[in-house]
């Protein structure tokens, strides 16, 4: 190849006609395809915009949750606590309602019951003795509650002691009354003697008065001396004084008899008031003891801690006999076996304004193979009135409870649901368009940006 002609050609002036490409066969005019492409793009964007503005999409609040029983776990506690004598179950054991779970030592409870029972027996015997004293009965009439247990040495001793006390108090009262009655008799005898003396003095005075009447006439005639008349008058005056003393003594004796009679009345009245007061106190004590015995019997009956429902034992806190159960402390939990299953969900406080009872809920149960587990439907039954603060994590949420219809549970055939399984809940909040979701961040940002600081 020669270089000279090539260099001449390269150095020659540029001619556009020589550089024009030849037309390609079959290409034709390109404006039509461009127009079609533009139309397709416009129609596509318009269709997507129309769909975004009009097509409804379900809006849901996502809430984590877990399966639980409708009545929740049953925490087993004991009001008074005590020392463990026997443990009959372990974690994971299935128990039936009424089955004994744990048995406490009953020494203290039985001793307390014995003390209360003995005190009640004593008060019942005292009541019978007081009623007999009040009503003037010859002997106490003890209730059948005591007489039916006279073969018990303690009860027999209580009854016998009250009989002896009744007799002793009766003798003491009779002795005091007898002394006062003797005094009344003595005063009566004094009155009789004084009356006789007073009558004798009155008779002597009458005789002297009669004699003085005769002597006054003889004194005027000079047949008797004046000293004799004066001596009789002095004797009459002396007798009048002694008669007055006897009358006063009679009055004092009668007063003494009246005082003794009053003392008898006061003695009997005082005894009746004492008996009534003691009887009132004893009956109040009996009522109190009966109530305390009912409480003690309840404690004794609850020595055996039984399962309130059928279910599975969890979180057993006592593992050795001889351990101490604190009053009101949690001993174990029982997860009910036949209780209906519900889902407890934790609703984000941000979503609470759009969540309310009655909303439909889609539930996805988290299992090892979640792809094969169908989504089931439920209904939000309740929502807590205020937010709950988790103590350990300080997380806040509203507690909701979702009820699962039986027909939805049947869709989970082959899957055994257990309390505590994790669930993802989608709470249906209604429908929104895709355009709303796309523009929501922008409108929220604009709403915040236009606020005056």
C-alpha cells in the first residue's frame, strides 16, 4: 500500500457530502415509534397514579403477642404460710382439680384449734352455770355440745368444775342471806321484848296516875304529906322516860330489820346484775370463739394445698420438705388445661388512637416452620384503659386481648397450641389508598415544618 495517496487524501479539505452515510434499507421515519412510547409512558404513569389514588389498601397496626389461657395462670398461694411437710408434684406435672399439690405441717394449726376448742367448752359451761344462777335453777343445764363429749376428760373436768362452782356460790349466797334473815329475826324479837316492857311501863304509869288522883284530894284535906305525892310524881316521870326509851328502841329495832331486809334485796340484786354482766361477756366471748374456730378450721382444712383447676404445674418455688412458705407468697403456677385460648397483644401507644375493641385481627403464629402455618383471624375483645409499663424493660404498651373463633382454630389442624407461644398480630384499622401512604411522610413533615416555634 502506497502512503503518498493516503496522505494526499487526509490533507484534502472536508466535504460533508462525501462523509454522509448511506441510508439504511427498511428504517423509515422514527417519529411514530417515539410517539407510541410517549403515549405508553403517560398511560402507565396515569394508571399507576389513578390506582394509587383510588385503590383501597388495608391498614393494620402490628402488635406482638403471645397465646395465653382465657383465665390466665392460676397462682397458688397460702394466706398464712407454714412449714412444708410434703411436696407431691414437680414442674411439668399434669394435675386434676382438687388434687393435693403440697401439704403443710399441721402442728401449729391443730394446737391453735385445740386451744380455741377448750376455751369455747369452758365458756359454754360458764354460760350454763350463769343461766342456772339467773333463773334460780337447782343445777346447771349444760348444752348437748358438752354433754355429748363427757367421755373426753377435759370436757368432763370443765363441766364438773362449773357444777362445783355453782354449788359453792349457792352456799355462799344462802349463807349471807341466812345471816341477814337471822338479824331480822333478832330485831323482831327485840321489838317484841321492847313492846312488852313499854306496855309494862305504861301500866305502871297508869296505876301511879290513878293513885295520884286520890292523893291530890287527901293532900288538900291534910291526910297525906306533900313529899309522898312528889315521890309518886317523880316515879311516874321516870317510868315515862323509860317508856320513851323502849319506844325509841322499838323504832331502832324495826329500822335494823328493814336495813337487813334491804341488804338481802341488794345482795340478790347485786348477784343478778353480776350474773347478767358475766353472762353478756361470756356470750360475746362465745360468739368470738365460734368465729375464730371457723377461721382456724379453714386454716386446718387448707393444710392440704389443692389444685383449683386441672392443668400443668409451672414455676414450683418450693423443692424440699421442711422449707418455709411465706404468707401470701407464690408457691407455684398452674396453667389451666381446658380453658379457652386467647392472644394477649401489646399495642404500640402510637397506634392506640386507631385501635378499639371489635376490630378484626389477623394472627400469624411463630412456629419452627412459619411458612406452613396459616394466618388465622380473630377479633379484638378488650383494650386496657391505660398504658402498661413493663418493669424489667421499661417498655410501654396497651394490653389487648384477641379472641379466636373455634372455626379458625380448626384451621390449625396438626398444630398443638400452647400457652406462651409467640404471635404476630395485624389489627385491621380500615382502608387507605397507596397515595395516602406515599404522601403521608411528606404531609407530616410539612405539618411540622409550618408550625411556629
